[in-house]
C-alpha cells in the first residue's frame, strides 16, 4: 500500500525543522585582518551557513602570535585568516596546512622614493647602496622589498635596512626622510599615506592592486587567506565548504559596494576602540587590494610567495629564525586547495 502524499510532506517538513533547529557549528579562528570576517558576521553569512565564529587570539593557544601552525595541527584552533606565508612556514616545519580561499592578491603596500632621488631610483636595481626603511627584518614589508631587489639581480644585503624599530617608527621614519637619511620606504596603511601626505616622496611600486603587483613581480602575491590543517580539511569537508561560502559572500559584497556601504554592514563590535572616520578611510585605501571576484589561488602566485621566503634570510630575532628555519623543498601544490572556493564561486549566485 502506497503512503499517502501528506506523509511525504510531513516528513519533509520534519526534516527541514530539524535542520533549522540544529545547533550551529562553532569555528575557532585566529584573525589577523578582521574586516572581511567581521563583514561576514554583519551580513549574516556565517549564520546562513549555520556557523558560529569564535575569534581566538593566537597568544591564547601558543607562546607567540606568529606560531599558529602547531595549534592548528593539534586542534586548538580550527582555522586562521592570515598571510599565506604562514602556510609556507608550516610546510617548512612539518606542520601541514592548506589555504582554501585567497582574500587578497596583493601585499597591499607601496614602495616610495624620496623626491630628491626620483630621477635616480627608477627600478629595484637602483636599490643598491640605498638606505631603505622597510620595517622589521622578519616582516612582510622586508620580505617583499628584498625579493624585488633579488628579482632585479641584486645580491642579498645590497642595500641598508634602517629604522626597523616598531615603537616610534612613524616619527623616526618621517624625521629620517626630512633629514635625507632615508632614501626608500616600504610600508602599508596607514604609514604609506602618512608618508605620502608629506609630499616628500613618489611611488615607485604600487602593490595595492593586482595590476601593480603583477607588473612588479610577474604574478599576483596571495596574502590574506583562509587556511586550516590538512587533517581538519579531510575530516570536516562540509564545515570547510560552509566557512568558505561565508567568506566568499563577504568578499563579493566588498567587491561590489562602496566603502560607506561596507562600513554600514560591519557589526558594532568591530568599532570598539576604533575611530569611525579612520575605519572608513582605511576601507577606501585598502579596498582595491582584495581579490576581485576570483578567490582561488593562482599557482604562479603561490610559487612567488614560497620562493621569496626560500630566498630570504630574515633577521636574527626569534621570529626571524623561525621563518628562516626548516626545509625548503616541498610541493607548491600541497600549500593550497581550490576545490572549496571554486565550488562556492560556482554555486553561490
């Protein structure tokens, strides 16, 4: 005897109700740059994917903020939204991670030349012998600047890195520029605008857009990315897909809306301790650095980041020694997995 039609309807409604009532999956994630993850919160993208985001500071699960690889591999963190280079460091230290979404395809920085040297410094080959303020010797700004010099054929230490201190850096750099003690400057926002506003510099490499980055390096530079341990991905592919879906929704919104519209959708918690005008200004100045519609990793870009790390000697700090240590040979394709982001870009309308 066939079941009556109403029974199938009741069963379907019961299933839908059980799904709706299911407790959201909690994702413990460390976040370096909070705009896109918090935009996903404000848009309801995590809730739409039945996820609950728990932001965890790396220092709460690791002795240092740059050592996120082991907590991810050991399960004290589920995911991280941070620079792709941390996946490379994981591979070098046998702590396997995979990046599954590329949020930025640029380093989002500018390399500027003192106005007095504008006619003398026209390429990275002209860095030779110059005084360059590029931040700490273990940092991304240093990594990017040195690899540009390397690609231009200069040996390591061909220029002099100056003013690496974090405390008081802005005042020291501006003073050094005014006193002709700094020739070239490599910085991100808000430092890059603070320097440019003095009108004492001109931009040599604009690495805040994909076009400028490809022009400088020959490939995009994947920076902020979503990554997880390979074990977590293998065990929880559906959760990974939901997480990628949520961030793809946020990135698409960021690609297609004004800074004011983006800011309006950020949750109140994002603004705690921040000046709202400064937040809006930062969105305006960094929006072009987000990947525009394609959040899958380009193989050439991943290779670029990994090769830059393999070539760099970093500095003698604990963080620098960690980044310089470990194996240098591994498969680039093991650093990322585009399956989830390609599905999200295809299926989410």
